[in-house]
C-alpha cells in the first residue's frame, strides 16, 4: 500500500473514531477503489456499516476482510459485535472467540464474549472471561458495562425489541457476576 493508501486508512479510522461517518464513507469508498483486495479496506467498510446500523452489510464486509486476512483481530471482534447487534449469539461467540485467540488482551472483546457466553447458557465460560477481563484491566472491564449499548448495540433502531430485552437481562446478570467476582478478589 502506497503512502496515499496509508493516509486514507488513517483518515478513515480518525473519522470513524470521531463519529464523522460521512467523511469516513468518502475515504473508505476511495480505499475500496484503490485497494479492493486489501483486508483493511473491507474492515473499515464493515466498521462503518456497523456504526450506521447496517449489520448485514457489516457482517458481509467483515467476512470479506477476514477472508483476505484471517489473522485480523479487529475484524473478528467487530464481526462478533455485529452478530450481537443482529441477535446471532452463537455466531458472535465464535467470532469473538477467534478474536481472543489472536489477542487475548482485548478487554472489550473478552467482556462481550462473557456476555454472549452467559446468553447462550455457557455460564462457566462467562465467569472465566469476566475474571480474565478484570485481571487485565478492572477499570476498563467495569466501564464496558456502562458503554455496552453505545459500543456493541450501537444501532439500537436495528435491534428488535426481543433481542434488546435479552441483551438488557444479559447485561444485568453479567453485572451481578462481575460485582461478585470483584468482591471475591478484594477478600483474597
């Protein structure tokens, strides 16, 4: 990738981080024209679609990014987040698990996997992921609960009411579990 491509990637990421999706979309469209066979182009498109609440398009773009770079931790994580937003919890479990295989220190992915594990009735795995997240970064782990809807279920208009209720209950259960783990850690 030439310097102009690297600049487009950087500008795309900054625009997405600043919620400037209109500007990000222009950069990403240019990236896709210039670098259609680069994983980062499709990852950024997937991330944009996710931010816009277009979970089906996000999943499609993120799968394309992964097909071009199976080791992309971020693509697997965002694929997991997109599956959560669409209510496909088993698919989210698999995508987030792969992300953590590639980078076990990603607290957001780990907390989201704990949440998904709890939803699909893998409570022991949920506890383990939550314990590991608390060991990696207790503050970031607890912040995750406060930011979950904004980060993971961002396009709430795209999430049906049954899935929203399931997510809300799952977060409440996981919050109780995290509080119990923190108390247990403080005693030891």
